[in-house]
């Protein structure tokens, strides 16, 4: 084999190796990507099938349901335009309460319930995911603009 062919084979092997590494990296990123949804977006678009998602919203007042003696809890998350039920088995964060903004990570089941693997509660009102802040603002503005007799 001449030096020229050897060099071409080496360059070709390096290009093939880089292409394989890039393909594996993109596949790993795609499998581990978490999509963020608000309840309104989830109702309108539906979740990507089989993918884990992050669902952000406000815990609906009076929606927290626990079975005595069990760690399972169910509650509704809203952005004031739509609501999604979340089921979680485990200890909730200390800051979890009704009216609190949270983010739940999990998968949507066949009944449309988010089976959460993790629940995160934010510690104050200074930060909120931009998509959720926008959705809450739109819902509150729409509610303010409705005539008083048409409120539900």
C-alpha cells in the first residue's frame, strides 16, 4: 500500500469514526431530552408519545388527595386555562402546598394522568419557567377581559 492510499484510508477511518460518534451522541440526547409543557399546551398538543416530560403549573386549591397510610398523592396542576392530574408516589418537597408553583417530571398514561417520577417546588415567586409565566399571564388577562356575567 502506498503512503497516499494509507493516508486516505486513515482519513476515511477517522471521518467514519467521527460520524459514528456524532450519531450516537445525537441519539443519546434525543432519548434523554425532557420537553416542558404547561397544562394548556398539553391539552392542545398532547405529549410526545412515550417520552418523559416536565409539566409546570400551580397546584389547584382543594385538589390534593392522599390515601391514609400510603405515600401516593394525586393533585391537579393548572395554568388557569387547563388542568392536568398528577399522580406521585414518594415524599413531596417541604415547599409543596396548594397554590404553589411546581414542576413535575414523568410520563402521561393512557388516562391522561401524569405519572410523576419527581416533583420540584420552587421556593419563591422570583423565578418561573418562561413558558409557564406567559401562559399564566395570558389566562389571567383573558379572565380580566371577560364581561362579569360570563365568568364560570
